């Protein structure tokens, strides 16, 4: 990330020589702060599909269980148990088997980041 | 690396004045520099609407425009439930109000008629031209009308609905089922692979039988299939035997399953083994990518769109991403779940690409639930990754509901199917 920022910055500085800035668009840039440093991009990509069944960010409106707000430790051990077949499931074992233990860790950490529960 | 900011991006950024604000932030935060980039999404179905929502959710600074002609989108998922009498059309209709209000997506009710991939613009039927930095194309399918002799769009709209794009077609098929006499014959004629929702025709046969069993129990459902095998075949066969013995019959190519031509006047189809009459005839024609994909030159000889599986960027045109039914996604089936999963991968990739970063390795998922009876659900699941040959299913993952699943499990799957629908449409349209 830092190398990209450097480039943006130098590009901006170069351009600033010839262009006078006004400062609208603050709202837009403030919003983009949310999408920042501690979101692991691979963790994110691994996790986005869970919402197809569990609802956005794991917030389910139906009988499929919600996991919104649960600790990363809880999510990680649940996924590992499903994967190992140690916890009964209709479909979760078939899904959990698609991820390595490291990926399961990344998924759990990602959701922790989403609800700010990581240490 | 500095080529990541092209001259065009540069000009545009300074023209919009966003760069000034971004500059001010560098001192205090690690916020990235994607503010104001324009992404246009074509099509507000499972793929397009999911992409638009997740683009804004993951990076609210983007300017996202969703072009979709229909004010109300009727989902194909659960349209078979409507035929079974288990849902109303209203319950499977989605709108774009929340995407506009809550996520700030510019929803434009229009149709894209042309894409200028050199200039980076799309032209709308209504005359407007929209510029983009990245374009997402999710137009779904079109039908190969001439594949079956005698079939046509006009015949689909009058006598032999496909009901494979939900809406008026679903209603027509439902109306015909309601009007049919007890003891009538329903013919369901699916196409060969690949096509949208591989288990769709068989779930349809099940839920039509569910309706008939209650209201017209002397009737029959015959599936005429050009394929030797079909999705979840063992599970469907078992379910039909248990719930609809004598009512549902599947005929493969050797048993006269291949439909060669249809006759709207006689309400009949012709196969290798001769003529067959139906009181209700559901023809599901072979398919290809939606029209705009052809107009824009995004398709290859197969009639579908080749893409880079990491970002879903077209391998034909730069800065254009094709997702959903229209794209070639390796081992993934053409489903709403798959389209939304692809849309999210594309959204995350686009955000990184706009910031000059490489997209990360994709992770893709699909699950298709099918309802065989009201308390009898089955599913097929898949988790996919990138291999040298493209998108492949991860060995050992996914698969079917066990063939010996208990009644309790089948009932749970039926309830989870219902919950899946509720959650996925909220994840995409709310
Ligand atoms: C009977 C049936 C049952 C199904 N059941 C399931 C299921 O249970 N689970 C599942 O996951 N999938 C299911 N599917 C499959 C699912 O419907 C599709 O795979 C999914 O809709 C594909 O999404 P898409 O975004 O590619 O296309 P679509 O959802 O078809 O969306 C395309 C949109 O693009 C718009 N459009 C097209 N051209 C243009 C243009 N030029 N300009 C602007 N807009 C345009 C169209 O109006 C349309 O709204 C089922 C399908 C059928 C037919």
C-alpha cells in the first residue's frame, strides 16, 4: 500500500504545480477511510460469499444462523468443527471443506475486523 | 508503477476536484486514492446488483451507476415456488430503491445499446452517454430462438412459455397450469448444457407436480431431455418416486427426449420417436450471453464471454468486466448465487485495480437449493478456486445432499432454502 501512496502523492504534487485545488468531495473521501489498512484483502474475498446464505456481514433474517458480532475465535472453531465433521450440519461441512485452516483463520479475522472485535 | 495513473484518470480527477480532498488526507490516514472513480454496471440482476452494492459498501467514494430497464426485477429463483403455489409473484419481486437511497448508487432506468471500449463510454437507448473508468456487464441470457424448429419469441409469449426469465412468462405458465384439466399432460423441455440454473427444470417439474397432486392428481409431468444426465439426478429421482410416483417421468435422448420441432397450433412437439401432445408445453431453449455482450464484441465462438478469472475482466476488452450467466466461469454453474459471488470478486478486484494494485486470488462459491416437495429440499454446493486451467472446484469440498439423507435433514434443507432466498435477496437489493 505504501508504495502506491507514494506514487499518488508524487503524482499529485507534480500536478499541483499547475492546478489550483478547491476542496469539495470531503464526504466521499471520508467514507473511503473505512476501507483501510487492517482489512486483509484475501480475507475479504474469502468471506464475502458467506453473505449469500447468512446475510450481509453474517446478519441473517431467517432460520440460517446469524454469526454477526460473534468473536473471531468462535467463528474459527465453528468452521474447523464443520470441516472436520465434528459438528453436525446440512451444508456447512461441504462449504468448510473448501478452505484451508489458514484461510479459515483469515475468514474469522476478517469478520472480526468488520465488527471491530479483533485484539 | 506510475503508469497506474493514466492521463485520462488524471484529467478526470482534477476536473472533479476530488484530488484536493484526497491530498488533504494523506497526512493523517492511510486512506487510498480511489475517490470519484466511475464504475458503470449494466444489468440489475443477481450479478449486477450485487456488484453495484458491494462496490459502494467496500468503497463508498466510488461513483457507481447501475443501468437497468426494469423498475421491478422478478427473480428466477423461487419462481418455481410460485408455480407450486408456495410463493406469490410479489414475494419474489425486487426493486432498486434501497440501492439508490442507502448506498448512493445512481440507478438509471434505461437500456445500454452500445459500448465504446476505446473511449470508455456506454450509450443508452434514451440517448444519454455515460463515461466509465471500469464497466461491469451482467446482462444474463438470451435465447437461441432458431434452435428448435417452429419455436419463436412470439410462440413463447402466446402458447409455449419458456419461463426462464421470470415475470410475465412465469405468469403465463402459471395461468396455463391453472386452466389445465385434471388428467392433462405437462411437457417440460430443457436444453443441453450449458444453460442457466442446471437444476431449474427439474425443480420446476417437482413443484408443478406438487401443485397438480393437490389440484389435478390425474395429470402427468413429462420431461423431454436431450441430455443423458442432469443436475442432482439421483436426488430428484428419489424424491419423485417418493412424492409423485406415476406423475413425474423423465425421458432422456434414447427415449425420445430430444425435441426436434414444435407445433403451436397442434400443441405438440416432435422427437425422434414421433409426435407428442401436451396440454401445457414449457420449452426452455438453448441460451447464449445477453444481447449487449454480442453488440459490444465481448463474446467468443461459444456465445459466452471469456474473462480473466481473477478479476472477471474481459480477455477481449480492457476495463470491462463480465460476470454472471453471460461469462465463462470454468466449473461454476450459471446461477444467481454464482453471479453474486462473481460480482463480489469483481467488485473487490475493481477497487484494487483502480488503486493500481493487483487483485488477490479469487474465492468463489455456489449453492443451489432445489425444493422437491414442501418439506423436501436438496442442495448442491461448490467452493471454487483458481488453477492453471481456470476456475475449478476445490477437491473434497462441495457436493450434494447425501442420497440417504434423513427426512429431518430434507426438511431442514427446505427451510434453509427459504432462508437462503430471504438472505441473498437482502444481501443484493437491500
Ligand atoms: C426457473 C429458474 C430457477 C432458478 N433458481 C435459482 C436458484 O434457486 N438459485 C440460484 O442461485 N439461481 C437460480 N436461477 C438462476 C439465476 O436466475 C441466474 O443465474 C441469475 O439470474 C443470473 O444473474 P445475472 O446477473 O447473470 O443475470 P440476470 O439476473 O438475468 O440479470 C440480468 C439483468 O440485466 C438486464 N439487462 C440485460 N441487458 C441489458 C442492457 N443492455 N442494459 C441494461 N440492462 C440490461 C436485464 O433486464 C436483467 O435484469 C434460476 C433460474 C431459473 C430460470
